[in-house]
C-alpha cells in the first residue's frame, strides 16, 4: 500500500466522473487542496484532504508531495506513431499554399509514408516507436493509443499490428498502457481498383487473421472520408468487426461532412474522431449515443483548416475527448497537453472541459472505464506535476514538465 500526502492539489474529477464527462461546470474538477491519497497496485483506496486522513493510514510511512499536483492519468487517445520517414517537405509546401489532399494526389500523403514504412524492418520501426512513446510519456502521458495503417499491404500491416503488440508488452512493465488499434483501412494503395477491393482483399481477411492468431487488437478504425473509404465500406468494416467481437471507431467528417459522425454514433462506435466538418445532425446523433467525439485540434492547426465546432458538441451534451493525432503528415505534434492548451481558447472550452478531454473522456474513448478520475475503487493511474497549482500546466504552453506517473 502507498500513502502520498500533502499534494498542493489533487484534481479528482469526481463530479465529472459522476456526470459521465458531459455538461461539466467549472467546479467539476473537484479539487482537493492539500490532499492525500492511499492506493495499492490495483485500486485507489482513499483520497481526501490530509487533515481528514484516517488514523489507520497515519502510521504508514509516506512520501510528502508538497509542491506537486496530482491528476488522473493523461491519455493520448489518438496517435499513428508507427511510421518510417517524415513529411517535413509537405508542411513547407502547405505553408507555401499547397493543400493536403492535392499533395496526396501528387504522390505525397499517406502513400508516401507507406513507402517509407515498407523500407524499414520490424526492429527499425519498433525502435523508432519506442523513442516516440518515451517522449510522449515524458509529458506525463501514461496511456497511448497507437493505430497501424502505414504498411497498407497484408504482410506489412500484419507486422505493424505485431509491433504495436510488442510495444504493449514492453511498456506494460513500465506502467505505460498501449492500446492497439488496427487501421489497415487508412488509405487505398494504387494497385487496388477500388476501396472496396482493398477492403475485401486485405483489410477484412487480415482482421480475421489477427483474431485467429490471438493478436490483441483493441479497436478497428477506418478513414471514412471522400477519396479514402466511403459510407458502404465503413458500414461493412463495422459489421465485420462486430461479428469478430472487436470494438470499432472511425476518422470522420475531416474534410467534408459525409455523415461519418451519424454513422459512427448510430452503429455503436466507441468513438469517432476529427469531426472538423460535422454538422447538427452528427452532433445530435452523438449526444444521444455513448460514442465519444474525439477532437484533434492539432490537425486543424497543422493543416490550417477551420476547427471542429467544439462548443456546439459540448453544449449538446456530447462526450468530448482531445487527442494529439500525432502522425507524420497531418499533425507532427506529439504533445496532447500542448494541443489541448492551445485549442481551449479557440474551442471556448473551460479548464474542466479541457482536463476531462485528456483524462476521463479520453480514457472512455478507449473504453477504459476503470480510470480517468481519482476516486476510491478506480485504478491508481495518475499524472503528477511538480507545480503549485493546476493552472500552471496549461498556462505554460508546450513546456515539458517531465511529469511522472508515480
Ligand atoms: O488522422 N486522417 C487520416 N489519417 C491521419 C493522417 C495521416 C497522414 O497524413 O499521414 C490523421 O490525420
Ligand atoms: Fe488520425
């Protein structure tokens, strides 16, 4: 059992947890000043003001955490960090006026990274991913979702899913939780006549093989977007995932409102992500569902596109998370705290909504219901910052506080 005492603040999100991450008010951060916490390997046992610490915990040797703030563990619920090469040139081209989709049509984009990824071996890709995970972890992020999707052929996609599985095993022993998302449906290689041909010949058979081989896939994802995968492809993949007992989600409404949010919400997706162009019907469908809306403001900033209508989602009682979308093309920024801090004033998001978006709601987007708040019974997954108050973290845009997970 561990006893940690005298945190300047413990940001419990107790009330936000009770409200299932929706309709949050400023006080729903549920801050305990001069707080203490007691936990074992499995769960949080007690949390409260230090002056209320029960007698039986007072005899246990403890660590004094004065000068620190404790938060529910920060989760990055959307990354694509297994890839080769980089697309620095594309960013410069975009600054000089080119458009993301035009660059992709001219041989750049996801298919460029596919070639670079196929040039690297399994161990080279693994080593690159380790560097990236460790940098993300240094910001205080303890759970990281990783999508495959730059192999884009049967063998390399299989390898990418195995790499993510290897990463999951390696980092579990260090307290970092990796979530493995299968996203072979990320783009259609030019050798296939259509998206449905690629889906039938690669994406679905490989999904079945991963299940048959017992590779621990946590989610299936698809880029539901004009020029990538259409409504029919997406519905088919969702149906197949369901038959195989896999949870599913989508990248939706990023460049146009193709009703991706509506489809995800009405199909029972765990989350749907991007949503830059989602309109009223998509927002309403999400509000009536348990599908989390994962917004990725870094991508809007990186591509220079108008941002998602975050306030409309929040005001409609949608459960909103924020992810980094760290990837080589549309957002080469791996710091979800920076992304959320930058976005909040544009999104007109409150501090409570911001923190819920990268802790509680981000965990729920990954169906991790046992974490996301500091209350007895939940898992002891924390992010601990050496600051005097929570305000300092989002105030210092982009500073790496080297927060620990405890
Ligand atoms: O989430 N939108 C689709 N996939 C990635 C971009 C991938 C890339 O450009 O390499 C995203 O933004
Ligand atoms: Fe993405």
